[in-house]
């Protein structure tokens, strides 16, 4: 089965700790994306990558970092510099930048 | 003002009713997407369209590029259609590489 996996589904961390969210796809898609969703707000783009070893900041990149060393993997690190890290994080991929995006199941991060 | 506006924000219907959700946008776009998000959080792409109309089962999506407006229709609604429906666009200014999202419409269909 082709698809996008995110792990874990729920993640709890103490304030001041960095945490890495996993995103893997076996769809052979070139483009991958990380979004953040907060209650009552639309999805906001954190980072995106259109090709291996390249990525661009989205609208809310401060306090986050990514890497794209392999086509199938696009991990997101939420650093201690992110002021409000508690949110629902969604990863997506698309064949290329102008095609429909396929979303993973999401990771709900709670930082206390 | 958001670049993508959806209405209504919340919609409650009785099973069997015809439902319409609207999306207006203020920028030039290469495509518009309708997405469905279930309570668990996962998102499914329903339609991607750049002109005209698409139909899939009981779902119909239309777009009017000149008026910068799209509608999502659900015929013979069912409680399993209860979800958040999200409109998103690929703005020309980003060369189609990024989506801009509306805030979503929460649909509840009662039996």
C-alpha cells in the first residue's frame, strides 16, 4: 500500500526539549510539506521541499528545522525556540509542486 | 482579510439534504482543492480543479475562475459526511508550489 506515515500519533514533551516528528512516504513523490493546524485556524505551511537536499521556509518556519536527505523522508524538528509548539502537525506529499497533495494522519504534539 | 474565505463556518443538516459549501478567493490561482478532514485529524483530498465541474459519487465541485468562487455540493447527505471541509488554492504568485487554506467548514449531518 502506498501512502504517508507519521509517527507517533500523539507526542508529549517538556518545555525546553527539542522533538523530531517523523514523516515517510512511499509514493515516489518529489515534493513534501509540513503544516501546522491550530483550533479555529486554517493549515499553515511550516516548511516544504520540492526535491532531495533542498527545502524552503513556509509562512511560520521560526522555531522549526527540517532535513531532506532521502526522497521518502522529511523529518521536522520542533526546537525549544518555538514559542507555542502545542499543535496538530500534518505532513503531505505531492508528485510535483502543482499536483494534489496527499496527507499523512498527523501527529498531535503537546508541550507542557 | 484571508486570501481564501469559506462559508458557512458551521453547517448542520438532516440526513438526505442537499448541502452547499462556498469558497471565495482573492488571488490568481492555478488550481483549487477541496479537502475533507475527519474527527481523527486525517485529511483526504476530494477534488483538484482549475475550471468547470467535477463529480465523484455524491460530491460535486464547481469553480468559476472569473468570479474567483468555488462550491462543493453534497447530494443526499449522510451522517458519515460529517467532517470539516477545507478549500485550498495554489496561488500563481508562488508558482503553484504552495497551498493557501481556508479555515474550513464544520459539517454535521444528523440522522
